[in-house]
C-alpha cells in the first residue's frame, strides 16, 4: 500500500471513528452563521510594483547548456537494493485507487458506524479502537496512528457535530466522482457572474523577436524538513522518512539518506534548499519577480503543530529573502501551511481553537515585505490578494485551500468560503474594465481531485468568462511537471481558452528530481499580450549529487517550445500537444520523463497510466474525468 493510499485509508478510518464520538460543543456554535458580512468589493491596488522589463526576447532563448544523459526512466540507477516503484505506486495511480476502494470503504464504514453514534463512546475509547485497527491492519506504526488521531481528532469531531449531511454525502464530497451517488444538493452553489457581456474574441499577435520580456521564477512545494538527517533510513515504515527515528521497513537493508535528498518518502533538507537558491541567484541574476506557490512544511502530517509549521515558514522565507533580498516575491498559501495540514476553516468558524487566523496573521506579517499594505485586509480575511505589477498587468493570488476536499470544515458548509470567488469576480471585472491582463497564482490546481467539484466548476466558469483578461495560471501541489487546459465548454472538442501551469516541486517527495521553473512573460511594449512566451525547467540528478564529494549540478532540462515543438504557449498549442501525444508514444514519454524530471525511480507508465495523465491535462475542472476521459478513451484507441 503506497503512502497516498495509506493516507486516504487513514483519513477514512479517522473519519469513521470520529463518527462514534460524543458530540463536542464548539464555543459560540449556537451563534454560527454562514453569512459573510465582509465587503468583498475592496479598493484596487493601483501602484505598479515592478520596474519596466528590460530583457529582449529571442526565440529560442538558448541551446541546452548541459544535455541530459538519460536514455530512459530507471536506466541510470545503480543501486540494486533500491525500491523501484511499480505502476501501482505511481502518483497518478492515486486517482485509480480512489476510484476503486475508498468510496466503498467510506460508505460501508460510515454507514455501519453511523448507527453507533448515539451510543456515546468516549474519545479515549475511540482513539484506542482507531489505533488498534490502524496498527493491526499494518496501515501505520503505533506512534503514527496515535499521532494521526491526536492531530486530526480535535478538528474532525466538532465538524461532525455541525454537519447536517449523512455518510454517503460525506463520502461524495471527499471522493467526488469516484462515488457514484448523486451530487450533494446542499453543497451545490453558484456565484453570480456580472451581467456585463463577455467581450468579443480578438486574436492578438505574438510579440516580434527582440521585444522586452519579464523573466519570472516559480518555486513550489519546497517542503523543508528541519528534521532531515543525512544517513537516516530512506526506506522507512512511516509516511515520511530520513529522520533519526525513521523505522526501517521490515526485511529490507537500510538505505541511507543522501546529503541532498532521496527519491523515497523524504522531503527537502536545508542543504538542498540553500544550494538551489544560491544556484538560482547565481545562474539567474536577471529574475524580475518570483512566484512562490506554497507547501512549505514537510509531510509529517501525524505530528505537525502550529508552532512547528510557523518555524518552517519563517526559516524558509528567511532563506529565500537571503538569496533574493531585492526581488519582488508573490506567494500563495499551500495546504501544508496549516496545522493539521489542510485545515482551512472558513470565515464563519471564529472559535480560535479551529480558526485559521493564526496562520493568516503570520503570513500577512511575513508577506508584508513584498506586498503593499492595503493587501492586508484580504490576506487576513482569506489569504488572497490582488496587486498591479505594471500598468495594465495584474497578479491575483488565490487561496485554493478553500476547495480542498480534505479541509474538514467544508463538510459543514462549502459555499464560496471567505467570499473568495465573489471577490475574484469583482477583481477580474475591474481588470477587464481597465483593459488589464491578469496572471493568477494558487496552490491546488482547479482540476485536481483534491479540489471540490462545485468550487472548481465555479472557478472554471469564471476563467472562461474572463478568458480575454486571464493570460496564465500558475499552481503547484501535484509535485509533477504538468499543465491543465480549460475549454470553452466541458467538451474536449471545443476551443481551448486558458492554460494552468503546474510547476515541478522542489522536494523530491516522491520519486522526483528537485526542480524549479522559469517563465518568460511578454514585457512592456505597445500591444503587449502579457502572455507566457516560453518556459524552461531546471533540475539536477539526485543520485549523482549524492555521490561522495558531489554537489547538485543544476541544468536546464528543457524549454517548452523546443521540447514539444510548440509554436507558442497559447492554450490551443497545449491542447494540440495533448492531441499529438495521444498518437505519438515517443512524444508522450518525453513528456513523462519531464513529468518526473528524468528520475531513475519514476514508475513505469503503461497505456492506462498514459490515458490517466492525458485526461488530467484536459481536466481543469475537477471530478469530471469520468465523463471526459470516456471521450478521450475513444480517441486513444483510434
Ligand atoms: Zn506539496
Ligand atoms: Zn499541496
């Protein structure tokens, strides 16, 4: 059972077990109102934060500075004792597993246990039962099982108290389209789009060679592990390894953690982050601004605390500021920033024991060095903001944790948390009226299975309504190097309207080579499109770097137009790439090697895996894959 599956199963068990508990009152819950009094029509930031772009666009920008000497996935691995994942272990297999197991398990368990809710079992008994099941089924070790309960129990129990839906609805909201039951009516909602008609479509021309561009760095999913210890076991029983207490998987020889990280379940050591930041600052002294798309703390979700997370956030920000003291940085908040991970109680949960304002206050203060003072209001309200980069060019950072299906409080009420989407529409409408172009950043991409269906569907409609204004979207969270295409209708044959870039993670968790992304964005000139004109991905080979005396050799792995023979980075070109990959296995496997940054431990990818990945690329709207991939499957078999 891989880490992803285990996490899901644990989550399910926790959910089930908590249904047995006595109901715990929440301070002031009798006064709970889901109405948001906040006036989302906040004043717009109108002072440009960036200097004029200077660099000149030359396509193609560079030839490869250092070509990658990897023929195929897994071929450069030298350690025969290494754990090689099978296709079953593939991250992308998560969706497949999710489609087969958890809904049944969830429905059955919740259904059986729901009947016992009234029996008044104590918290201690529940914990003992949970830990017993968790350990005896070898889901996790005693300490992890116990820690999971201690971390998540105090959140999940009061959620259950407030919920007005039953077990099938709970499972449907968490697992989405995998559960065949109908959508949960009380969680279906729509944010109104303005009655102002959508402008007519006009095709702008791409900039000529030699036009100025902005050079933009995106770093995502750093997952800095303060407890990473070189030499600790990488092949451990726990969900996160490479720590002093990591327990060796039974029957295996210990594999020591390298200085720079591991392909196993290990996050980023300090040495890796410092080395990467120094290298970026040295190799790319001409970066205009940085997009930082979240997930700073590590994956030790069973023993996280607010204090530990704040320490990681503080330390990571200090490292980034040290490397880029004078570069504008635009962050977005990841699901791991909260504690317990994923807990982003909406605005109506004001009880300090559950509210996430402790995090918003902290990041508000930490981000204040990069953002204008008047972003404080939206950051403190919901960790989102809108800033003007240049005249006519805006950046909006959204908090996508408000669509995270494992953000438990959304089970009580998931309607536009913090009025974020209403605010987003207001910002986009102002941008459209002012003829501004917008880039959107966030953490969880809207097509992710982790993003609840209704929020995702509303967001999809917003992007389509403002397709002339939104020129690109930037996310992380999946750790893979991928993208998502939006379509005019939820139909693969309709026109592609937008593209979201899912940047590769810095952490190697799991089976990835660490990476960062550079974009070239149309700069300051007459008729600028503000489109992304090129992107390139930088990485290094972890195996080689971990050899005695070596250091990471960061190199440009590929640039998008060269690697995939794209005429531009417009949405239709990305859609064409998907279409070409359906027929062209070699092209797909090139994409797949980049997906894992040529990691030697990348799982093999068979035709089912290929179909799943192509489906993900086509699905910027979550939980519509069942319908959409059926169409793709037909094309796939042609
Ligand atoms: Zn992450
Ligand atoms: Zn994440």
